[in-house]
C-alpha cells in the first residue's frame, strides 16, 4: 500500500467496495472476490483518483453483454487461484465468501444495477 495516500481514502474504498459486494450478493451473484486480485501500488487508472482525494474503484466482470455464453468447469476455476495475491486456494475465505461453482455463464450472470 502506498503510504502517501491518506488512511481515510483506504477506509472509504473499503466502505464503498463492501457496499458493492453486499449488492452483488443480494442479487444472487457468486464468485465475488475482494481485496485480493490487484496490487495497490502504482499509477493504474483506479489509483490516480486517490491523489485527487476521491475514491476510484477498478472493477471487472467475467463476461459482458455482448459475450457468448460459456461453460466454466469448477476445475478450471480451482486452477485459477492466485497464490501470492491473497487467494491461495479456490474456496470459502474472508475475501471470497461465496465461491462460484462453475456453470454456464452469459448475459444474465453479469446484468446488475447497483443503486
């Protein structure tokens, strides 16, 4: 973590991210990982906001509205765990409370409006 960023910025980021996770889980989405996939030191687009006293959040989705449906096997997800980035194994943990079980994904898997 960059020590030049005010501690309140990190707390605000956690607060907003936590709200997004709660909304995703409330909508029945699985496989949301928090605080484990991206390093928090650098000049990536999501980080530059912190130098301007605003919260910037980088988000990604496994598919998009224009993507074709795809079948994801659980074994492929297990192989994709990220050692060294906070996700040492594919399974329940504090940053991954509802692992995605591997099913056909497509448009309906990612359509969500967060209010």
